[in-house]
C-alpha cells in the first residue's frame, strides 16, 4: 500500500512538472517578423504592424514630408550600408531592399563574415525611448538579413539611440539622416 502511494505521488509530481513546463513553453513569446513597407501599394506587411509609424499622438508617419537622404548609388562610401527610417518607425522600407539583399548575399556567401547592425534615432524623444527604438530598428534589419539567407550567429544588433548623430542640426533634413541603421563589418 505504501509503495502504491509513493508511485502515485511520483506520477503526480512528474505530471505536474510536465504541465508546468508545457505552460512555460506556451507563454514564451517569439519576436514578430520585421514589417516591410510596400511602396507600390502603400501597405505594410508583417505581424504586429498596427501601431507602426504612429507617434504617441496616434498620428501616422505619412504626415512627415519626405527628405532626400542621399539614397542614390553615388551618394558616397556608405550608400550600401545604411538603411533609413521614417519618424518613429522601425519598418524596413522597399527603398532599402537592395541594401539588405546585397549584405545578406555577402553574409551567406562567406559564413565566417560577421556584421554588427547599429540602430540610431534623431534627437527627439527621451533617452530610453530612443535606445529602444534604435534597438527595434537594428533588430528589424537583422531579421530581414536572416530571412534573406544570413545566419543569426553572424549578426549582432545594438542601439545607440540619439547618442551618435550622423548630422547635427535641429531640422527635418538632419533628423532624417539620423534615423538609420548602419551595417558594419566586425
């Protein structure tokens, strides 16, 4: 009788342990894929994009006037290594598909190559908010690179927030150049 109770207790504790582990596994969150803006249709594809591009006031980023950020191929040495973002957004736009695809090809061709993706913001907003937004931008570019063939172990995403501006100034032209993710070899 005593062995039978011990056996039952062991089975019950084992079952309880499995139930707890199953509960933990089901509550684990997986980061949603990076949303990508389709300029042709004006839609955003990807999970969790309901508030993308909306500021604290709920106004979408479409109200921001576009600024030339030097996106042409002749813009300079860093033309193939920078992804620019709209205000308060971490959506990787179609404009930078060639940048992401080219770097993903380089990484998938040479598995020993490592890259760091630095997320940056403009000067508006608090320090903690901008660090979080810069991290979301870096993570979105990393997810895009992985989806295109790079391996997760080749990439590292870091955020500098507003601490390392590309251009000083308090106007939209300077802010637009500071809202970026830079891809650098390690």
